[in-house]
C-alpha cells in the first residue's frame, strides 16, 4: 500500500505542476455492493446499499478534455443474504481515475477509468440470528484479506454551478483480489455527488 500511495502522490505532483487548474472534490454517495463467491456459494447473495464518501483532487479543469482525479475514500463493501444475514467490510480506498470529457463550458459528460487500492480497517458479519460478529483479518479460514485491488469504470456529469462545478457520477468497481480463502471478489456499483472547488489556475 505504501508504494501505491507514494506513486499516487508523485504522479499528482508531477501532473499538477504541468497542468492547469487544481480542484478539491468532496463527495459522498451510496455503494450497491456484493461479493461474488464461487458458484456453489453465490446462489443466494445479493447487493446491499452501503456508504461511500471522501475527497478527490481534480487535476485539470472539470471542463478540459482530459483530467486526472486521485481520491481518498471511506467505502463500505459486502453482501446481503436474508434480511438479518449480511456482511459489511470498511475500507480506506485510493482510486486514481483518468477522465475524458466532451461538452460545453457549462455542461460536460465524461468517461473515467483507472486502478484502485483498498485496505480493510474493520467490519462485521451478521448471522441469521441477527447477532453481529467482528471480522478478523488475515489469510486463515474464515478471515478476510485486507488488500483489495480493483479496476474502476465511471460515467459522470460536470455542471457549472456557482464558484465551482457539481459532479454527479456512476462507477463500477471490478474486484481483482481474492478477499478470502475461498474464491471471492468484491463487485460494487457506486453513485456519488461531489462539488469541485477550484484552488488555483496554476501551481
């Protein structure tokens, strides 16, 4: 994780010193999360709504053709089975999204894609009896692995609004990491609303 964070900070500094506007983007929304288990265990799992929120740094104007947006997010993942049977895992996640956008100076639509690294900081498993049990992390049986690499793909809208711009986005996260001893991967659809606050036109 440290190498990934250092690489993101280095790229942010290099790109930011070359490109134009830098904006902070506080954002929040909902994850529709599930865990894709192997076929034998996957029949009765379904998505559940959980929280995602944090802050991004938009490098390049929201209305330029290409921009870069690294983020630091608190994001929840997991799955639902019956009404009282579900799992929630809390992650600190660092996505880095490259974006291509088209449109006018007031309104632009963009496509985004990029890698993301998540580190699990806690979670709980609620059984059919309705009782919560704290998750344990590691490589053993009935433990959850902390690292979660993903690819993310997004579609969003930037709308000029006041001093900055409103950012509405839908994103799909394809989990690449096996997060337990059985074959299982995170699958997340996210819907977020943010506001890009310009800091400067040039560093």
